[in-house]
């Protein structure tokens, strides 16, 4: 997965400015001169912009080679405001028991954001998420036009449908260097997305690229941790889900409309198909 944001620091701040110097002792005969008030910023709790981002190690799924560009085909997903509140509540419970989780692509510790629901919704759930329709793989520059052309040809005719995220799930990447807390599509939209994955696989095959997993499980990831902690994280998630079911049973965690397919090659994004609300 690619890094999304890594430049949140304040260039004017440094570690030395955090601690105020001690006031010199004045002689008894001298008049006392009060120190100036502290900066207003010190009176406020730190904002998300003050958080140190990017300190956790990032591991590339494949080595960088000059002339190669990372290819990623996906469905953009945005979470509605009502759904963010319920997701935030669940994330807060999980992070209180599993402190090693970070926000996907922003690399802020989740338990820090959970101290403020507004920041949690904005940073952890306010970004665009992706349902992958193919592996993120390297391609050569001469393959770009062909890949984009074939993707548009095979995927341009799509209809609008609802995507239901029904289940919390834990995934581990191929080399077991990262564990992900995700929400998975297991019912509504699964058939349509599976067909789209098959179309992308066909194009990958024609370009000698590795195909997607044999039994694809469409999902979006909300948080991650270094290493393989699937067993412990799965246990926490299952226990919290049982508690949630006991209070109010819901068949779907949240839903959204399918609105199109995007492709990113290197830093450039391409629209493969786009569905208007009227369709």
C-alpha cells in the first residue's frame, strides 16, 4: 500500500521549544517582574497536525525499480457521517484493548485519535477508502496505455448498486509484516465486485501480471499494526462484536453506493468508469 500523508509537521517547532526555561531568581531588593504569558497554543490540546506522523516503519510489497510504476485498480469508498459515529465507537473499544493499531495511510496511533471523536471521524474515517480489484503490482511505462485502454473497454459499462459492509475482519499481508482491521463485503455488492475482479484478472494475465487472490474477499481497511497480530486482534474484534450484537443487532455495518472505478499508476489517477446518481 502506498503512503498518503507524510508532511504534517510544523516547520517552526522543535523539541527544545516544548520546555520553558526556568525563571532566574531575583534579589530580594529588586522589584518582581512577572513573566509574559505563555503562547495560546500551549493552552490548547495538541491537534492532529501536531502529531508525529510517519514514525512507524513502512514496508514496500515490492522493491523499487527505475522505470516501474505501481498499478492499483480500485473502487473508491466514502463513509457517510451517520456511519462514522458507529464505526468510531467500535474502533475506540478495539484500540483500548489493542494499543498497537495505527490509522491506515496516515500512520497516527489510533488510541491517540480516540481521545477526540471529532478528530477520529475526520482523520481515521474522513478519507477516501479503496476496495481493491487487483493486486498492487509494478508495471513498465510501455504497458500503461494498454492497461488503461483495456480496463476502460472491459469495465466502462457498469450499473449502480449498493455495497454492504457486513462484517469486521482481520487480514494479514502476504509476507506477514502487517495486520489490518477491516470491514468486509459478504452480501450486497459481492457478486458485482467479484465480476469486476475477474475482468481485471483477465487484463493482468494479458500483461503477465500476477492475478488477484483465488477467493477474493472485498473489503476496506481502517487500521493496521506492524507484524502478524491476527490471532490477538481477531480475539478482541470477536469479543467486541458479541457485545455489540447483544445490545443491538444489525445486519450491515454500513452501506454506500457504487459510483465508479479508479486506477492509479505511480502518482497519476485515471477514471475507468463513473456512475452518475441518476443512473
